[in-house]
C-alpha cells in the first residue's frame, strides 16, 4: 500500500529484539520514526543503525520513539547488534523488527521489486502523536541516510504543528522561520511579538516563536 502524508500509519503487531510490539500502543503519545534497512550484516546498514543509536538522546529529547525493520530474523538481528555496537562505539537501544513474513514491509510498501525482489529499501516514516504519517523518504540500498536531516525535519514538523509558520530551505532549529501565507502581514505583526520582516508580500520572516 502506498502511504501518503496525512494517512493513518498502519497498525501492526511485530516480533522485535525487545519483544512483541503493538505499534500504535507502543507509540502511545510519542512521535515515531519507523525505518527499514535492506539486510543485517551489511556495511551501510551497520553505520546507519549505529548512527541512530548514537543520536538516541536527540530522538528522546524530541519525544520520538525509534523502530527499525528488516526482513531478517530475530537470531540474525541479535547476532548483528554486537557488531553495530562495536563498530560505532554505541549501544543499540531501540527495537529492530524481525519481519521475515514481510507484514510490515508490505503494509508500508518497503519492498520495491524493481530495486530488489527480497530486501526492503531504505524507507523512513515519521509518525505524529495523532498516528498520522508526517514524512516519508525513500533511499536506495547504496546510499546511507542523513540522520541529522531526519532530526531537522522532526524539528520543523514539531514547530509547524504548534505555530502558524513554515521553515525555509536548509533551516535549522533556532533560525528565523516563515509566516504562513494564510496570515496577512498586518495580522502577523500582531501575532509574532518578536517582529516580522517582509521581504516580499508573500515572504515574511519572524524569529522562531518557541525560542
Ligand atoms: C549495505 O547496507 O551496505 C547494503 C545493503 C544492500 C545493498 C547494498 C549495500
């Protein structure tokens, strides 16, 4: 099934390295990061899961629960985790789904047969506390993802969920943001006490309101 932004993230029950998980129940009120990797004991995946573990404090700070998935089995995941820990100087502290039956892979359309018949591609889903899909990314097996970019998008998603702003190209937490087009400059000046700079009638900046 192709998932689109705003769709409810499909619920599932899965066997993971931290026991059985019912996805929606496990998420609770948190945000979620569900991401697939092609296979255990592969080099790029080893760096990706290590990087995610190294950034676990950053995900926690943002109230994001992390869940990885591949079609390998639990024994394989459990044999691979010590390698990830050793190579990256970290400890994998998030669950990895053993999706041998491809239940999750199919629900989230993570197998792209023209890329690989068997393995999941590098899919990313960010899910909001309302269980709706907020971000989808798809990378090929040959390209490791940028987990700082995923954190950056989460910062933007969480900010723009609470304020009438959008974030410009390459924006990073703490930088000025854009007033959404639906608000007139006159109203924006009343709403954003830190000030509004009008570059064009349709491009107005304000300092990040929650800083
Ligand atoms: C990797 O994780 O290194 C990888 C996995 C599948 C194909 C190519 C690379």
